[in-house]
C-alpha cells in the first residue's frame, strides 16, 4: 500500500482531497521541476494564451469554407483529410480560433494529454472549443515547450490536472500553472530547432504525397460529366456484382461511376489480384497487455496514421503473443483498415520495425512482389479519392462495416507509363523517408529534455 504525508497547504493550493492525485508521478515531477529554476507555462510574460471560448459554427462546402480541424485530426499527417468546413464569415474570424504556425495545441476534454504542433499544413484552419491554443512570444521557444509537454514529465503533469467523474476535463486556469523548467539556452535552442526541422519534413512529405497523386490523376483523361446518381440498375448489373448485392451503395457510388466513365474512354484497369500482390489479415488472438518497457507496441486501425502512435498505444507481452510473423509490421508494407473506419491507408516506414511493433487483426496487410506495381505506386494509388470511394462500395455489415482481403483483390488498378510510375515512386520514397526522419528528430528532442531533467535527480 502506498501512503504519503501531505501538508494542509498542498490541499489548499490544489483544491483536492483525492489520494491518487498526491501519490501520482505528477506530484513528484512537479516538485522536481520546481526545485530548479522554472516559470509557469502561460502566466509569465514569456507566453500568450489563445484559449478560445464557444465558437459559433455554420457548416458549408469545402470550396466555400475554412477547415475545422479537431485534435484527432491534428495528430495525423493529413489533418484536412476528413475534417469538416465552416463558414469563413461567421464565428471563426477571430484570433482565438485561427491556427498560427508553431502554435501549440493541447486537448483538455475527453482524452486529455494530447499535444500537437501547428505547421504550414494546418495554418489558417480553425478548431472547436475543447483545445487549448498558445504560442510563445519569445523566439526559439515553441519547439522546446512542445517537446517538454510531449515528454513523460510534461505530459504526466498535464494528465494529473484532469478532473471530472464522467468525462475528464482540465480547467484552463490550472493548465496555465504547469511549471516549465528553465534550461541552458544552447540546449533549449537545439531542442526547438529539432522540432522545427521535424515539422518542416512533415510539410514536405505532405506535398510529396499530393504531387504523387496529382501525377496519377493528370495521366488520366478529363471526365466532365460523371453519372453519379442513376436510379435505374439493371438486373444484369446485379448478377455481375461480386456478391449479387442489392445494396444501393454498391452501385450509386462516385468511385464506381468514375471507373465506369474511364472504362468508356478505353482506359484499361486490371484487378489487384492480377499482380504479384499478397493481401492477408491475421486471425483473432488473445492479447496479454503489459507495460511499455516489457512489450511490443500494439498498433490498432485508429492509430496507424498518427504522427506518434507509440506514445498512446497499448503494449503486448513479448513471450505470450502468438502469430508474431503475421502480426509484425514490416517496412514497405501497406496497411489497410478493414473494420469500422474502412479505407485508412498507411505505408510502413522504418520506425515500426525498429520499435518491433505489431498490428491489430483488423488491419489488412498488403505486400507487393510485383516490379510493375510496386508498394510506393500502389500506396499513392490507394490514397486517390475515387479509389477510396470505390472501396466504400465493397463494405458489408449493418453495425460494424467491414471489408475482407478478397474485396481488395477486386480493386481496379490503373497503370500509367513506366516514366510516370517512376516519378510517383520517387515522390513516395522521399515521402516515407521524410516521415521517418521527422519522427526520429522529434524523439531526439524529447529524449534530450528528459535526460536533462533526469540529470537533476543524480546531482
């Protein structure tokens, strides 16, 4: 049993009587940081807060609106991939809600402790009411503060502030009082620059992916009139369907109609199964969860496109996890979510192998052994909007929608000229390299600040 004597002054300062609060690592870390020179996160003159209030939102089309980016969006490499759009003139044109480059975001409702760093991809977007937003007025500080809040010390202090019996919540006034250590200027600047370099690599990677997709789309003829909605479906079409389905979404689908339009223009499509591609999904297995020091990172479908899935994922026993060869995530493997949110695609980079990560049974693995249809081109192709729409037409299930490996075998594949395939391949190879380097730089920055704080305990 753990116990600790506390002073009445501590109860008054923290306004809490919960024993778990005072016995947590957060209290120890708080005392450690305050034992050295420090300043509070936002209360000092060093920082300014942009904690916005309730924001009126009028939803509009993408063409007429500003991206409304949630915290879960910001934690991915493509924050605008699935976001909604709000009116540019109503409720979102104040500085309280607009993202600025190098702004730091922290979630304060629900899953607290999530931290994100705004870069040029999401600059100018707006957000909801449950995110704390702030930016340093000092040069060379934002990257350092972000790395500190992502470290085990800063992140534990954030999570310690959570209250609420049903849904966790952090009072913004408490958040302002998080202590930030004052460290050597050279080390602080180095940490800041690592985060800035990491952020720039993410922006470049995003542009490389866009360019790769653009190359494929521009190699196809322009389609002006796509018959997206057609209420007449012939019985022959139903008979030719892979499962003779009567579900309208299998036929009235933008991806299906787009491919039909291309085929009318004599564009050749082959099935994925016509190539040397291995598509498989591991079976259900018993999961024995352990702490992060003694286990394999267990990556679920909702985590594959996170910038840092390892900081929030569960860990499975190294000795009691079966089917390791099937579950292990390998470099250049394409992951495809097949349950719930269907169609999320990820090209595995080196850090997953280095971390010995394993993946959920609800993720389909795609391995290419085909010289023509390599993993880089296939990844970019699967990221195309009309292909993702086509995949949605293959889903089944009334509660949890799913696709299976044999559904992916039917995806129509278009191959442009060898020269264009090489261009796409080069873009995606650099894209993957950038994401790996970005991850390593951010981890290095976090490691530097943790080692600095740990050195205080030895002195």
